[in-house]
C-alpha cells in the first residue's frame, strides 16, 4: 500500500473513534465505572460488529444491501432495543446503592463476555453503521481497483487505528474513576440511560421518514435538481 493510503486509513480510524453515538458514550461510561479492561472488552465487541458489517458490505449483493439499509423496520427494531435498554439502565434499582460515605466506590462484578456481547449488539443494531461501511466499500473499493488484499489491508488499518484511539480515550476516562463516588456513579448510569433512550427515539423516528429521504443517494440527486 502507498503511504498516502496508509495515512488516509489511519485518519479515518482516528476520526471514527470520535463519532458521537451510543457506542461512544457507553465506552466512556464503561471505562469510568468498570475500568479499562472492561471498556476494552466492550470495544472489541464493537469492532467485531464493524467487521461483520464490512464483510456483509463486501460480499453481499449491492442491490440487496441497498434494500436492507433503507428498510424502516430495521430502524424500528434497533431504536426500540436502544430505548428499552436505556429505560432499564435508567430505572435499575440495583444501582441505587448509595451510601453515606462518599469516599467509597460502588463495587460491581465484571463479566467480560457480557460486555463484549453488549458492545457487539449495541453496534450491530445501528443500521446507520451498515450504511456507512457500505459507502466506504463502494468508495474505497473503487479507488483500490477492488483489489482484495489492498481492501483487506486498508480496512484492517482503519480498525486498528480506531482501536488504538479508543484505548487512549479509555485511559483518559479511567482517570475520572478516582473521583467516582456512589452517588456520582448512579447519576452517570441514569444519564447514560437517558442518552440511549434519546438515540433510540431518534432511530425510531427515522423509520417514519419516507424511503426516498432515507436513501442518501436519492437525497443528493434531488438536491442537485433544485
């Protein structure tokens, strides 16, 4: 691969790590409350979701993918899952173990497999991620003459760059754990619940948009005609 291609892939991975979404907030929250190893387990699940989407985009039929990514039912399902998950997190009574001694931190058992699966599912239910990777395959694949080895190396660099940047975010967020009292931990959990519910509602509302508006290519073509 040429130096410019490697540089572009690294930059894409870096900026991907700062895209604001439910995964971004959950990663920070997991790092603050459960620690760096737990956050890395969560992040590896997220990356597995990206790998699955990339493989679907690469090997799948383009016409089928175009049909799937604009299907409003996927927005309903993904949004509903986020909404329910956020509601459960917000109303979780087990987190309301606030003690008088503000120097204590809420002890929590860490299930790394559960966190890995949570990261995978939280990323996988977001149909926008599929649309993003499909667009990347189309654009980057054509630039690389659809060479399988070049495409593999390019996307590997993107994901490695993404992971390294996320580890940096995890390490920085972990520093806040020293200031995490039970009351603050409870507030963080409830705020995260609200954030996930907002993203869920937004995703559901997107499902009610006309299919023409969901399709990015159609929207661009219509704008160019005005």
